[in-house]
C-alpha cells in the first residue's frame, strides 16, 4: 500500500515529532489536513490562540483515520 506511506529521511526535520518507531513515521501528510477542524481527533493544545499540534502524531501514523475524518467532513458539507 505505497500510496498510504512515504518517508523523506532527507528532510532536515525528520522525524518532526517524537515517535517510538521511526520506521513507521509517515511523511505523506506533512501538513495535517485536519488542522482547521475544531474536532480533529488529535492531541493538540491552544497556545496564544494558535492550535499547537507538536504533541500529535495522527497525521504521521494513522492514514485511515485522516481519510475517514475528511470523508465525514465532506458528508456534512454535502448533506
């Protein structure tokens, strides 16, 4: 399932989050597509009125959850 996983080990920030098994760190969604959702399902905090996702790894570890959330949002929008 190569379309679900990609690593860029040459990135100067790799891995950009602390994670137990770096071999499972997924760079495919470098910027989380759920960032703008109020209820993204991730482990975030608000710092100075900005969403801080530095403790969250779902966009780097759970491709299927991200796609599920995107589909849910599309269904809400499109009724």
